[in-house]
C-alpha cells in the first residue's frame, strides 16, 4: 500500500506497482505498462511471469492491441493501492460508518480500522485532515463521534486489548473506565460498546458519543463469554431496561411486506418484528426517540403500513403524508 510512481530498479517495489495497475479492471497494453514503470517491454514480460509464479492469474492477449489483465482466481490476492486510492477509500469508509444502513456502518468501521492500521503516517495525516474538514459522525440526538474513537475501539476489540477511556454518564457524572471490549454495535441512531468493566467486574454497554480519550493499553486478554447470547441482543436488553426508567411509549405498526424485507430497513432498537403472514409483519416495541424520527424511519421501509399506536405517532405520520402529497402536487404544477 502506498506505492509510488516513477523509476524503480527495486524489483519487489516494481512488482507491487505492476500488481496495483493490473488490479484496475481493464487491459493494459505492454507498451503502456512499460512507460508507467519506466522499464522495457521485456522487463514487463519478466515481471508478469514472476507474478504468475506467485499465484496471480495474469492473462495476456496477443497481437498489436494485446495486453495484460488480472482475471478472477481461486483466491483474492492482496489488495495493492497507491496513495490516492488509499486516501479515497479511507475517507469513503469514514462516510460509510455514519450511514444509517443496517450492517454497513459496522463493516465500514472494521474495514477502516484495518486500513488505518497499515497506512503510512503521511497518509494517515492526510485522511485525518480531510475527514476533519469534510465530515463528522452524527448520532440521532445531534451528538458527534470522532471517527478515530470508533477505529481505536474497533482495533482494541479485534486485538483483544484492554481499553481505557473517559466516560460521561447520562446525568453528566464523569468517570475513567478500564474495560475488555467485546463488540461495537450500531442501532442506526447510536453506537454502543459492549465491554466487561474490570473495575466493576460486570458487563456494561457504553454509549460511544459519551466516550472520550480512548486508547488501547497493549494489555491482552482472553475473551470472556457474553451472557445471554449475541452483543446485539445484549444491547437491545440494556437499552430497553434504560427506557423503562425514562419517558417511553409503545409502538405498534403493521407492514404489508415480508419480514425479511422490513427487518433490513428498521433499527432493532425500535422493538421486535414478527411475521403475521407470508407478506405481512408487525412491529411492537418501546421507543424513547422523538415521534418525528420514528415516523421518518417508517417511511424508509418503502412499503404500505398502518400505525396502530400511539396516537402521537399516528398524527405525525398523517401530517407527513399531507406534506408529501402537497409537495408532489406542487412539483407537477
């Protein structure tokens, strides 16, 4: 990663640069490769043979318009990126980490943690500077999460390293925590860290937007067995328990679409989704989010639905419907 362009008499470096070019989905004429690498066509042919010996499936076509391209093999070869590609992917992953699409944000954070771990310092600085200038991650209530906070946590979780961080409770009480991170979980609006708190000797969920100054201590630990199944289920139970202590309301919505279609478009924090037929399902749960936000999330499902309660949510959906209808009519005028 981070290969440079220009003259290179270093065969390993030149092979990496050649592999980087061949991973672009196109056919490269031998003359163009020779010009890019600043070597002879004969050297290009030798380098292609070396790549084949290493297991890379490089295909050559004959004739005046012939060239080289990398074809699909039995295994994915190591990905080689130049500087600009590495920066572009890192910035894109930061953006993906903030998207409210089930599964995408967590995968983006894992990939970003891996990528930033191997980026040269000069590229890591560029990514951080560009990210600070163009984006920040927002959770549902307007709080901000620095991408570095997520990547530090993801790296510590993957490496099974103890994590230290400052934490602010809901009432504003500050504390310092030492924990064994187990999993990062996104509910669509917020990020949570599931971890074993070493000082309290118990499992905890931490809202990531309340975390600051996280750093991996370098002390490794053997992963513990999380009680009650998956981290997602643990967060759901923890969040529901907290909601019972605060102002909450019961949501009841029926969707005229299959369960697998609806489930992929709603955050699990809204409640339990149960199939009521081949092409119908129903959502029942306890919500503390503003009804405006819940109403908007229901529209994202993109299917017909009926809100059975609460009344405030019914009225909000009706109001949204009137406004959308008026906006569509105005556009046709």
